[in-house]
C-alpha cells in the first residue's frame, strides 16, 4: 500500500469515528428534546407496588439510524433507588429485534413497576439513557420526569376483625317441673298408690326445694285434667272436671304444706276434656302395627264422635290401643313454673376471685366480659379453656383477646385449638385474620373464602385483602355502607371523595386516621380550611400523623404553605 492510499484509509476511519461520536454527542446534548408523558403524573403506590407508564416521544432528525438506546426508569430518594425494567430502542438501520424509532421521529410506551418502600414517599422518577453507536457508548445525564409517591393506599388499617361467639349466660332461667296423677277408667278419685308414687315424691321434693331456695322464684302452678277419647263426649267432659277437682285438692294440700299461698294469677286449674292431641302423640310414638291407619283416621275426621267410631271399627287394633294408649291419657297434669335466678355481676366476680371452680361454663365465659382490662379478660378466658378443654368458645374467645393484645402467635395457637374442636366459619375467619396480620394475604383470602356464611367481620376482612391487592372496587363491594375508615379509604382510592366523606361522617367515634383522611379530601378539593382543621385534629389525637403528613404527597402543593408548615413542624 502506498502512502497516499494509507492516508486515505486513515482519513475515512477518522471520519467514521468522528461521525459516530458526533451522533452520540448530538443525541446526548439534545436529550431535553425528548418529551415524556407519565401516568400517573405523580407516582402512586397500589397493592404494595409503584407502577408507572411512560410514553416517550423523539423529535424528527433526533434518533440516529444506527443507534441503540436503552431507557431505564429509576425511582430515587434520599438514601436509595429502585430501577424498573428497561426498554431498548433501535434506529431504523439497526438489524435487531428492538422497537424501532425512525429518523423522522417516533415514540415508545413502557410500563414499569417496583415494590413500594417508605423512602419513595418523597422521591423522583428519572430516566437514564444508555446509547450505543457502532463501537461507541454514551451515558446520558439522568432526567427527572415525575415526582413520587402518593402512598394513600398504604394507610389501610390492617386490624382484621375476629369473630367471638358470645356466652349463653342467662341471669334468669325459666324452668318447668311436671308430674301427673293417673286415674282408672271412668273414675275421678285419687288412689293412694298414686299419692305414694315416685312421681309424686319427686314433685314434692322439687316444690319444697324451690320454695326454700332464695335463688328460685315460683312463678305459678297449674293443673290440666283430661279424659281419654273413648266414651260419650259429655260424660268425658264431666269426668275431666271431676279429675280437676280431685287433683286440685291434692295440689292445694302440697302448697299449704310448704307455705305457698294460692292466688288467681298464681294458680290455674283447667278441665280440658278428651285429649285427642295426646292420643295422636302417643300413637306416633307407639309400636302398634296399624298406627299409620289410626293416624290417617285422625287426619281425615275432626268430629270426635266420628273419630272414635272409626277407630272402634278397627276391632283388631282397638284392644291394643285400650291397653297401651288410653290409660296414659286418663290423668291430671300438675305443673310448676319457676325462675332460677343466677349470680349478679358482683357475685360472679367475687366467686371467680375466690373459687372459679364453682362457676359453670356459661358463667365463667360471661364473667370474662365483666372486665375491661385485656390482661384480666385473657386470664379469665384462659382459666375457662383449662377448665373446659373441649369448649370451642373458651379457646376462641381467648384467641380474640390475644389478637387485641397483639400476641398474634399465641392467638393463632388458640384459634387452631378451637378449630380442632369445631371447624366452623368462626374458626376459619379468625385464622384468616391471623394470616392477614402475619402478612400472608393469599392465605388469609383462602380462609375467608372458605367461610360458608360470611359475617360482617369476614366481609370487613375481605375488604382489607382487596385494598392490599389494589382492587378497590371489590373492597367497596365487601364493605357496602359499613361506617369504617377502610371503607372510606377504598372509595378515596377510586377518587370517590364524596362517597368517602359520607362514610367518614357516619363513623360514630372517628379516630385520628378518620380526620387525616378528611384532611386529604380537603387537599384534593383544594379546600384549605377543611385540610387544616382536620389535620390539626388528627395530629392532636396521634402525634405521629405530623411526621407522616410532612412527607405525604397528597399535600404536595401545600408543602410551602405557612399554615401547613406550622401544623406539621
């Protein structure tokens, strides 16, 4: 090669090299000509992530035909950064599989997401461009294209609601004691064998104990006298009246013996004639071969005379009925109704402190509700679970209190023990609440979905799951009109600020967060009075709200406002 040709070759290489470098330098120097549109304009956290869609537009004559550009969105904050996925673009003369940007101009759309961290609440969204042209490479200066991050969705209150099955304690328990005097056919005199029967002895003992027990109030006593449905109706009506009178004398003697005075509203003795209802009941319980035939007769005819005639016509069966059924209908029933009065609240507390073994299951479960202190309440439920180890309600109630005490691990053990006793909706809801507190959202959702008949608590908990997953419409569906902060939050996250405010106004005892959300609505409406008044109240109820508000991008336009800064500093 002669010297002239060598110089020409070097000249061409230099031109190519300079043109490559010049192309990259020109693209880097004119990078501000690229237009970026960001959705949302201010970054937002949803479902524990920050997602953003960027549309970049390159002007005509900007993108070199042989250039390759990698675009990387990056969120930066004080002390950290998070890179999103990149998109690679290529000029129209590059033989590769990236999106092409023509020399005459073009655009791209890219969506990226990263997990949300607290530092992103005050952050910048930047784009970083790395360009290659032949063997040369250039890093462009980072360019800020958006602010970040509105984190209102993270305000969801993750306090899932467990279900507690209430005690069944009744301070006054109605109680009934029955006995009967049986008669010979067509007779109304009381036989001595009946007066000495075990039935009558038991009745007397019950009456005596009721009268002597200070915790028992005898409400009333009564007699119902009957005749069996065989024979003339008029005769049986007179017979049931005679039986009423004879049993009345017996019962009066017993009342006088224990010192009970008979009065009109206390004592009622009735003669009820033929006992067809009792006859039907005994027939249904009997083993008589043709009982279904007899029951059909009873259903077909209502006239007692016709009924008796048709039954007597079944001669093969009637003798068996006369021996097994009818004698049990010739009677006078004696009834005592009492109220058994339980311990007062003070007595229950005193007995629990002295000797809890004296309390039955319902009494000790009720006693736990008499204490406001959670530690004491837990101790009572724990004692109940020890005394009644197979009591679902004792273990479940203990778990509910442990959740209130933020001892989630111990609550989980208690709920699991309850589920072993009875795998019901309550146990599933409460184990779901544990999973939600532990941060296991999918597991929690599985538990809640397995509840056959969702309670208000289950729907509330499903609302939390939906908010955490970023499905705010679904959350609103679970909440309905429930007056709860999370319900208002779900509406705010759908930009239904009016609906959220209605929910907040219906909360009977609003907490600091309720007032804080009102302040956010004020900021969104650019209603400074609403913002400042509610923010002051929120901070007065929870001083931690001050620091949070200071970096809340919901208030971004007020960061330099003197009134705002005086409230949060």
